[in-house]
C-alpha cells in the first residue's frame, strides 16, 4: 500500500520550499511507518535547501521529530503500532569498528530505510538526515525510532532529535562537564542554548553565555547561564577570563562554527581545559593556529557529532528529566506552526527571532 501525504520538499538549490503530495510506501523488513506529530525547523534543513549538504535534490526536509508508530515491517520486534517515538539519525549498526569497540555513539554505518519515498510522478526524494519528517507520515529504519514516555509533549521532546540533543550532548557527553566547573558557550541559538542548559544540568558553577544578540543572552539566562557577554561590546576571550579568575573556563563550547569563534573558544579556555566545536562550519572555512599554542596550552580540542549521543540511552533519560521538571524543553519551543509555514520559519530562524519553530501536523 502507498500512503499519499502532504510534505515539504526542497526542489532545487536556493529555491523556496513547497508543500507537495508525496508517496510513502508501507514498511519493509526492518522499517517503520511513523505518523509525524511535530517536527522542529532546524538550520540543517536550511543547509539542505541551500545545497550545503549535497546536491541530491529534491530533498524531503525535516528531521527533528516525534510521532507515533503506525506500522512496522518484518523482523521489527521492539516497536509496535501506537508507540510514541522520537526520531533520530543515529540508528546504530552494531557491527562497525566503533560499535565493536563499545562506542556505538560514534557508529560509522548507521541505518536508514531502504525503500524510497517519492513525488507523485515517481521521482525519488532524498530525506534530510535519512528521516524526512516535514510530512504527515514518513518511512524510517526501525532503529531510527526511540520509544519514550508518551505523556511528554511531542513539540518539546521532538527537539531532542537534533539541535537540542546536539547542544546538551556537547556539554554532557563530549565535554563531560562536571560539578563545580566553569563553562562558556559561544553562540546561544538553539544548539548553544541547549549547551547552556546541559552545563547547568551537569552542575557547572559558572555558566557564561556569549552572543551578539541581547535576546539570545536573555534566553540563555533563563536556561541556566550565570553570566552573559555581549560580543559586540567586549573582547570575548578577556571577558571569559575576567569571569573565571583570570584563568579561562574549564570548558568552552563553540556553537557557531566559524574560525574566529573557535579561536575564541581555544584561547578562552583554561590551561588544560577543553574546547568543543559543535557549530557546523562550511567546507571553505580554514582555521589557523600557531602550533606552539596548541602544544603549550595542553588540554583538548574536540568536535561533537550529534552531541555524541546514543539515542536509546539519552532520549529516555532526558525525557524523564523533562517530565520531572529538571530540564525545561518547553523553553526551546518559540512557536508552533503549520506545514505551510516552513519557508517563513526559515526567515525567522535566520533573523534570530526564534530558538525553534515547531511544525505541528
């Protein structure tokens, strides 16, 4: 059976997205058909629209989603119709070299659905991050579905599917923030704000938010920042040092992903501290650092892929914290919108007007 549903398609590089009727097949072996309830509008979707990921147009956008299992294919034993799930793009294979050494959060061969979703004329669609959830229904690999508490708000917990998990994980998993540490986060959009929340959740005593936009600094304060730095008016490195006894922060997270912001992270950390890159740079960006500084400052520089998360471990735990009132995921939902409003949501996101617009289907 083929399911015809409305979905958001990026037809070509830089072209506005359009809502089309697409064809979604019934699930085959190892696959699941998900009735999408909510999907956040993420910068990665805009990167796809602009051709910044690859040129495999047309794209079926959307990936930061929650929904309900409608049906499953053969060999799927741990999911059933009616299960409430968060979708993820790290469906671990269990067989690659990372999985075999006990580090499935770095799985190098993650699964996607094998059957294509198509336009009405049969043209295959490339689903964003193997998900494609700006759609009333989507087809994914069963491993891309993580069951969580069905009492949770789909609009809030669906954001764990990408941006919020990336920021929380950059602090908790990649940097390993612990009680009493000092943490600075450069760039306080959705990912950076989540890193602020993650640092506060882990018990950091000093949490410094850095941004050029006073609105984002205000949002960061609400999510746990103890200090703010307006990068328009201050030398960011010196300001971080001034708030950390002249030493620099134990951890500095770059949630922007530009050479100049990563240099701020590198020099804004304490000796033997950790600089984490979670913001995604573009391919042409080049970082230049004196090698003697890399050596003499010690510590670590790390990149964070998807917050180094393991969805089966992290999603249920974070949803439980949300349900207990210890992690305010609702604060990330700036607005809820319809499926026809995604292009306008991209504009709001680029202007910095929102942490997240969330499509409700």
